[in-house]
C-alpha cells in the first residue's frame, strides 16, 4: 500500500516561513512589504519534510501497538495472540506481511483513519522490484529496470558478455583516458548500485562492461525458498592487495538464510593488510558483525534459528586465529577485529568452517573470474531467471 501526499500530513516542530507563491493575492488586495507565509504543516520541497513524515507515521504505528525494530528503524512488528504482522516502510510505500488477513485489514483501517491511503493488493511490483511467488517461494528481479538502463545507454542491441569483468585486464587509476564529462559515468554508477539489490553478480565489476553482461540475462534475480531451513550461513573472503594503486585488499561477504541469499557486500578494506591472513581475518570480522545484525533482525521478527550461525572461510590461518585464546605478537595490531570473531565463537553464536577456495561463494565478490568459475559460484547463490523458459516451466 502507499500513502497519498504523505509529506502534507506531518506537523512541524519549529517556526518555518516561505516566500509567497507567484500570483498570490490576499482578500484585501494588498500585501505588506516583505510578506511571507508561515507554514502550519509540512510541505513538499521542505528539507524537514521527510523527517517529519517519518515521525508522524512512526507515532501512528506505535499508538496502534506496533514495536519498532532496533536493528532497522523502518521495520515495525506486532503480535496479538497467534496473529503476527510485520510492516516495513520506504518513505510512503509500505509492505505488509502477516499470517492473518483480519489483522492486515485492521491495520489498513487504522492507517486510513489518519492518512489518505491506497491498497495495492499482493506485492507484485515495489520500488522497481518485480515480485512473483508460488508454493516453492518468492522470486525477485529488476528486469524492466535493467532493460531501461540498457536502452538509456544505447546498448539494448549490444553483444552480450558472459562475465561482468575481464580477468585478463588489470585496472589502475592510470588505465584509459580521462572523461571530458564525468556526469554520465556517475549517473550510470548510481543506477547500477540500485540494480545490485537483486544482482550480486555485478557487485564487483567495471561499469561499462557490466552493461554488456546484463544484456546476457536482464531478468536474472534472486529466489527465496519457502522450505529453506531457518539458519544463518556466512561466507567471508578477501583478495590480498587487489588494488594496485593503494595495495589495499578487497573484502567480500555473502549471508544466506538457509539456502537463500539475503545479503552481500564487496568493499575495499580501510587499511593495508600486511598478510593475506590479516586481510582474510578483517573480512571475517565484517561478516561476523553482519551475522550479528541479522540475528537481531530475526529476533525482531520473532524467528528463532534452528542452529547456531556458521561462517565459512578458505584461509586456515585465519580460522586458527579465531579459535585460539592466545593472540600472538604478529597479529596484535588487528586485535580488535580478532576479538570480534573470537568472542562470538566463545559465545556459541558462531561456528567456523574451512572450505576449499573453489567453493568459496564470496570469491565472486573480490576479483574478476573466468567464465567457468564465475558461473559455477553464481549458480549456488540462489539466483533465478524468472523470464527464462526453464524457470517458467518449473
């Protein structure tokens, strides 16, 4: 559902004045010098508008008995006996999930009393996400968004690439020629970042080459299984000294709920690691923090995992450090990150596992790969192609 003219509903906490609209004439026919309007309520274009609307909407939900998640302030949940409802909001667009149609109707009626709302039925299209469901689970993709991106870039008829980045090409800041106008490039990066919501395969890649790769399968997205086991599984990896300009490593991580991919990230590390083990351990620490955050989200959703979280890493030295109570001299400068993972192992929240490099799913987020290894890992990341014949027949 959504809220019509959302920003006009909220009150203001301070005195705010605006210039008179063009053509405004008072009933008296004359205006005093330097006349302005005093705002009694929020208005579109006001810097405070989004913040005031968020406060207004939050108060309405809290007054109706919802509790707000500490891990994600846009998530609200409520329990009444055996019924449960979760609501998440993005500005004025709202998604609702519940095990009771009566409770959903009650919440909609409550919101309709305070705001002008519009029910949009079962979620099929939300903020550019195309959503389809059946008894097996839910598929999410951004096919229309991807095709619009290709069309706007003039590459709708381009020759598709099989991988998003050529592993034979080494990029540095001296590579290529400076752009005369960087605005199109920046706009492209912004649109690609939004496409990453359903495309983990383009998280680590070069901008222009991605477009040719996207043409290969614009309808690719993610599949969330309805029968997946409720447990957190994390994969942490690092490629040592990936950046030839700064000598910093790239961390990659992906988090699964059972077999369904729910989070992933590729990021250049903040410091220069003195060894591959150190780089791997920094990546493990980041993944541990993400697993802790998801534990809180699951608690807010009143979901209890069936087992402790698992963290997979292909570096045995990093695993030994995490399981060791004694931190040696050679790793004391990363001691805080060491304790981040080590403490969660001691608290029985986390269990560490070694796996071979060819089975390290996060490897796809740290370096360019050849076609074979790339698609081998991608097929194991719960991706789906909703518009392909195989998916439709299934």
